[in-house]
């Protein structure tokens, strides 16, 4: 099983080796979870769901009496075993003013069409997903890596303390969760079943950023743009690149090649079995602030954000064959497509996440943006997504940076 890191974009060129956490405005792509709305009657809600039950919607706000009149929402029932979390909001408090609506419970609708699978402590960033769980890093009350079952529940602490001070990126395989710590300059791994955290690389002067893992090797990018290959135990490290695309924004892989977007405006690649100091190849150049990167069959897809580094082809989704033979703008929205950050692709659709949490579904063939774009999740006006979304065969998962909630939606 091969897994690729999906990392929060934080520009290390301007970071000191202290607690500086700079999150660029980047959107999250939410995949379509099967959406089932709760049915609300007289301030209470009841529902059922194959994922474990929709939590009750919060009580409605009072209308200005002595207190709000909304009752707490009730938990939904679960068809997969285990009671749903009945954490609907309580009645609004008042004292002459309007009551406050309660929030949706875990497993309930977020109000955007997505399902909340875990509450957070705020500032949730990098994510990873495996066959059973979702992992994420939170900068909330303490820097912590959490995990929760993909169907939802109470988060558990996977790792905390110094190893998690600045998680830049995750990767996951059958046995381990891997991550990079930008401030400490470390690459680490820990058994998913529990055990000791292992430091695979430690150099604060040259911190690792993005990572990808296959059955034999770990590949990680450095803040000077180099790509390093090592064995899974961290031994045998060697720099395989000559040249740079700048700091890697996001990395993808197939069976024999690594691909990444760089902050100098290029999409680059190198064979995974390359000899040390092999010259990198440019799949595409002259791009405007390329960020999210996705790979499907013989094509690459990426989002040109254009906010931090404005340019002529920003606010657009591009595609190119993996061999770099021709680059095409699939969706050049201009003002209609404001700051796309991340892309995911599957056998049927291209999913684009924007910084305000809006997720849109597009045909991989391209075309007029608004005419072919389906708003799967409608975000707000604020920037709430600062880490790439992740996907499995049936769902897309992402974090709301503001609330710390982890959400999913069925494809």
C-alpha cells in the first residue's frame, strides 16, 4: 500500500527555528459523503445513518424571552453498532435576550452538507487516512496528533509533546504513521498499533517538509528544494535531485516516479530509483503559485492559487500528461474561481477545495467553470481550510481550521 503525504503549506523560507506557524490560505476539498439531514420537530432532532447515526441538531435560539426555548438535540441511532453521540446543543440562555442555538452533535450535519466525525480543540491542520482511521495534527491547547475512526467518534491522542511541535506532513503505510516536524527538523514514525516514536532524521538546520512512502523507501523534500531518499528505517539517506523547483507544496507518486509542485512556479518529477544528483524534470513551468497536486492514470492535475504570488494564470486548474508533453488549463475561472488551493481526483471527478471551505466537483475533461461545477459543500466567507483534504475509495475528509472539526462527505 502506498500513501502520499498531504501537507499544510507553510513557507519555511521565512520561518525562524522557534514556534512560528504560518498557514497560507488554502482550500479543502471535501468529497461527497452521503448526506442525510436530520428531521427536526419542536426543537429536537432524530435521525439514523449507516455511518453511525446523525447527531441531533442543536436547539433553536429563543426569540427574546427570559431564555432561549430550544431543547437539546437527541442523538441518532446507529446501524453499525454503538450508540450515536447525543451531543446536541442545549437550550439557549437568555435573561431578556435571545437564546443561542446549540451546535450539531458528532455525526450530525455541519450545516454545509458534510458530516462532522470529530470535534477538535481548534487549529486542525495536516491530515492522513488509512483503512480504518483519520489522523490529524492540532495546534489547539497543545500540539497533538489525534486520530478517530473514519465513521466518527471521540478523538484519541496518538502522539503529543516535542515530536509534534510543527507537523508539516503525514504519510501512512500498513504499519506506521510518518510525519515531519519542521521546527525540530525531524522525520519520525510511530506504529499505528502503539509503541515508541522513532526519529528517522534529525537536522534542525535542514528540516524535512513533504514526505511520500512506498514499500521500500521514504522520500522527503527539504526546505532548499532537494529530494532525499532513505530506507524505511531512516538508513541509507541520499539526495537524488540536482536542481530545484523551490520548496515543495504537495507531493504525489505512482509506482516509479515522484511528482511535486514547487513555489518557484513549476511542477517537477524524478524517477524514484534515480541515482544521486539526477537532474529533475519539469512537467510544467511558468505556473502561478501552484499548490494542490493530484494524479490519476496518465495525467497530473494541480491548482494555481495566485493569491500569495499573483500571476497571469492564477485562479485556475491545470492538467498535463505525466511525461510533460503538453499543459492545458482545464478551468480558467479568473474572478469566478477565486484562490483554489487543493485538488483531488478519482475515476470520475476532479474535486477542488477553496480556502473558505467550499468544495466543488468538476469533470476531468475541463470546460467552462461555473457551467460544470457542482458545489458539494458551500463554505463561508472566512478562510477555514489550511490543509489538503484526503480521500479513500468512498469519502473525502478535511479539517476546519477555525473550529478544529474533522469532516467528511461521500463521493
